């Protein structure tokens, strides 16, 4: 077997095209930026005969050029993805083979975008996202990783080799290296090379997405539950409660995050059981939240309330107990058959929630302070509604815009935090394929072999960038209302 | 104003006390002390040996007592150990037990002794802070002008193509954590992989002699992550100012656009970014820890990692005090500065 080159025979046509388009795009972009500084703020001008004319002159030309070159750039990138799908194995190089491995993801993405764009007028804020280019790009990047995680985690699709198996002779080998005859695996090459333990980097990076996509949104949801449940009363009532909670939040925020991680996420601290107690404290908030949410709405009809509240609380309570109940820790009282799952990285999860919750608290408190003076709150008070009803059913829905935007940003931030933990080797085993740990492994030999650290770094960057762009698109679209 | 500052100072001291107590408590938990005993004494110590080692060195006292001694409000321990040797908290190396002072804590200016570096915590913290200060100075020199220019250019014409392009640049920079940009920078500019081996991949030599070659990458790595955020805040404040009445008045009077931006808008637009820049310090501390580890620059962040990794209690406490005070003082400065810079608050 020969080693794969980066683009194979495909590159002879597409590489010069890509270079040309990128160079022209960069020139046009710079020209547009520089010229834009001196031009009048006008994009369309109306002529006397009733026609509209777009901006002319050098700036107008550069703007048109940027637009078409950007489309051209996308076309070239799409060609890199699509053409290899019909080419035989190996002829399209590493990029071509990677594109083939991601085939299920491409299909899912195309289907999702097709359906969303057709029905976008009926889909509310989500549909509006497809009106903004930035939002669409961001959503695409995020969904790329979500689908990758789904296909890898549930169906074992995309990966080419086992992410833990070591193949002798492939240690630190450069991308495209052929594996020895008779090695298990879907294809006969290590697409992105081998790491310092001769494992397949491509498979590790792709498997790492499962970890991030599973943990980051969930941890963010928990942080939001804590922040909302505490932030609403703090902003609504004010007074001593607010002073105390704000002090505690500021206390946690004044801690340098890394110091906190180093103090909390060590085997010694896990031994003392502090993470388990923190989990028991932090994870009860979803129960409180949903309990109060439903009770405040239906308490006037006790029969109906009991019908709704009881199953919700039983299911959540069971999940809660299974999460905090861990074998080998201080909280271990449930009988075996009741314990649904053991989370081996509970301490990572807890510390990420703990770091994020105070910021959410501050945002929710600020929004509540602003919204509690509105007329609809006064109207609800005049109707005789309870305080919690007003907070959860009047104020919270009206604060959703900024909260949704912050939710997207915060998932990105959580991803960065998880990467930080991995980067310092805290809480995760060194075998773990998550991106932070892989970067940490790769950086040790970075000056000699650059290829093991780069793919996870680029993967993490693209996911966080996608979430940030998505948040920006959502903010822009929600402001248009 | 005086009362406001006094109240803030009070809250600050209370916060610092709470935080140091939390750090103290976490580092003094039984498993951590056992680890300390085994790393300092002998890795194969029996359980009894660990207990007596800890007792001899005053680690077995009650937590509030130990904290009081460290603070300097309670007299330091003098313990006659099981091995017959008398040890006193205030008797450092080279000081006789009899000559030792009664109180030795933070309040007396005694920061304790590092078990990892075998040196006084105050000297370690001072020298390392100096090194990190050098790094931070250059980060600020790159980050603040860059971010302000980016934000002002983007914000002066909201919604224009310039705005879109520059905003995308700042989003990309906020989405790149230091360990990603650092790894990318090193592999692109410090290895032969891409044929652009222009800079050095380590900053160890920059500790004595910082040159463009060995200091550029670490500075850029930290500056990039903070730059996007400040630029976005500057942009938001600039767009708000540009829609204000007095800008419209100036326009209608026929003032040229560059003059409006530089004379009328800029001063008011820079109030909000000032607060943001001040509040960026705690985040920069994170970046410092990552970058110093990545580039092997032995500054304050590197010491934090060493102290935390080896459970060096007194060094860790010293480090946390410094970082907590940096955070709190920058918050205070940002509050006071905001009041001083904003005439609407200052005059009323």
C-alpha cells in the first residue's frame, strides 16, 4: 500500500483553483475594507427615473467581487467534498477519504437544511436563522459535529480504526500512512497519521466529539437550571436574599477558573466525597425548577396538579438519585437495580456546572431586575398571582431572547472549559479521546511532530466558532422583531 | 464616593478571607495532607508514620487554628514531636526555635515556606509575578490598541460590510482558546511542517532576555483570545454612541465624518471598554496559566500549576491571595473608573 497524499489526483485541478480563489478573495476583502473607510455610508442609490442602482466605483466593484468570490470559494470547498464520493478508494487523497467517511453526516446535513429552508417561515426563531448567512454557517458547523457524534456514538460509523488500539510501527507517523497488512479497520490507512502511542488520530478526534457533544450541552443546561432558579428570586425580591446570593456568586467568580479546577478535580478530593455532595446540591435544582414551575401554574386545581406533578417528579427524582449515586463514593445507598447509570467523570461535570452557574445567575438576575417593573408584571400582581407564577410564567418567557443567545455562547465556553481540563490532564484518563486530552498528548512532542495536536485543536475551534456564529445569528435575527 | 470605596474595600476583604479559607480548607483535607506527607517524607510511609509526620509539623491541629496561625492572628505552634525534635511554625530553616517570634502569618508579612521550591513563598511569588508582569505588559500593548481599533472601525458604521467582516474576525478570535491558538501557532510558525519556522516554540529564554523571536508567539496567543471580546464591547458602545442625538447634530452642522468619529464619538465610546478591559484581567490570568505551561515560561501561572499539582499548601495560598486580589482590585478600579469617566454619574 502506498501512503496517501493530501489531495491525490483531485488536487491537480482543485488545488490551483483554490489557491487562486483564496488569493483573489483576500485581495478583494482587503480592498473593500480599505475603501470602505473612506466611502459614504450608502449601499443603494435611487435614480431620477425610479430605478435603483447599487454602489458603483472601485468600492462597489470590490463588494461585488467579494460576494462572488465567496460563493466561488464555497463552490471549490463543496467540490472537495463531493467529487471524491464518486472516485475510487485512495485516488482522492486524505481529504477525499475523510469526505467519504463523513458521508452520513453530509446526507444528514443536506436533509436538515433542505427541510429547514423549505419550512423556514413556519419554524419561528429557528426558521429565521436561515435568513442570516452567519447563522447558517454557525448552525452548519455545530450540526456537523452533532451528527458526527450521533453517528459515531450510536452506530460506530465514521471511525476507521479502534481509537484505543495501537498498531506497531505507526508511532508518530505522518498523515496518510498505510497500516500493516492484516490490521483491523475500515480502511487501510491512518488518515491523519498516528499519535505517540501509534493510535489513529482521525478516529480519536471523531470519537472525541461524542464526549463534547454529550457533556457540554447537558452541563450548560444544569448551569442554567441553577442560575435561573436562584437568579429569578434574587432579582425579583432583592434585599438580603439578593445581597447574599450575589456575594456567593461573586465569590465563585473571583476564583481563577484553573485554580478552582486544580483544587476540585483531583483524585484526593474525589476521595473525600466533596464532588458527590456538590453534585447532590447542584443537581437538585432541575427538580426544584420543574416542581415549582408546574405547581405555581396548577396549584388552583390540586387534582390536575397532582396528576402532572407526580410523574414528572418521580422520573426526575429517579434520574437525580441515579446520577448522584455512584459506586465507590460516599453517596452509595441505592440498590443496584435502581441505579440506572454511573458517570465516571462526575467530578468534571460538577466542576463545569459549578463554574458556569454564577455567570448565568448574574445574567438572569439582571434581566429580572429589568423586567419586574413591566406592566404585565403589575397586571399579574393585580390579578393576585403568586410570586413564583410571575417569575416563572411571566418574567422568564420574556427573558428568553438573551437567554437563548447566552445558552449558545455558554455551550461554546463549556467546550473550552472541558478542553482546559483535558489540557491540564485533570479528571480525565489519559486514554480519553476528548479533544483537550488529545491536544495535551500532542503538545508534548509538538516541536518535533506537529500533526497529532493539530486535528483536535481545529475540531475544537470549529465547534466553538460554530456556536459563537450561531449565537450571533440568533441575536441578529431576534433583534429584528 | 469615599463611602462607596470604603464599602467596596470591606466587601473585598471579606471576599478575600472567604476565598483563602476555602483554599485552605480544600488543601488541608485529609487525603491531600497524606499526599503531602508522602511526597515530602517517604512515598512508602506507613499510616502511623504519616500521622506522626503530620502531627510533628502542626498539620493535625484544628482547621480554624491552622488558618488563624497562617493569617497571623493566632500564635504559631511549637510542637515537641514524637521523634523528640521541637518544631515551631515561626522557626524557618536557620532559625532556632527559641528565637522564633510568636506570630508569623500573612499579617506579619510572613507568607510561609514552599515545600516544592524550598524557598520563601514571598520571594517566589515576587520573582514570578515580575516575569508574568513582563508578559502581561506586552499582551496589553498588543491587545488594547488592536481591540479598540477593531471595535471602533466596526462600530462607526453599523451593518456595513466593514462591520460584518471585522465582527467576524472578533468572533473568530473569541472562539479560539489559548491552548488551540498556541498549538496552531507553534506548529505553523515554530516547526518546519509548513516551512515558516520564524519564531521559537518555547519562551524559556525570554525570562532573561525577551526578543521578538521568542516572545511574539506567547504574547499573541494570550492577546488574541481577549482581543475579540473587548472589540465586540467597543463595537457595541460605538454603535450606541453613533446613534446619539449629538452625533446627528454634528452631522447636520456639516462636520466631516472622520472628525465626528475622532472628536465627538470616540471619547464617549471608550467608557464601556475601559470597564471591560479591567474585568478582563481575571480571564487573562487563565490565559497566562495555559500559555506559560505551553511555552514553558516559568512565571506566575507556571508556579500555580506546580503548587497545585504538588499540593504545596502555603505557596498555593500565596498564589490564590495574589490572584484573588488582582481580580478584586481590578473590579474596584473598573467601578471607580466608570464613575469618574462618565460625566452623567460623576456630576449627579
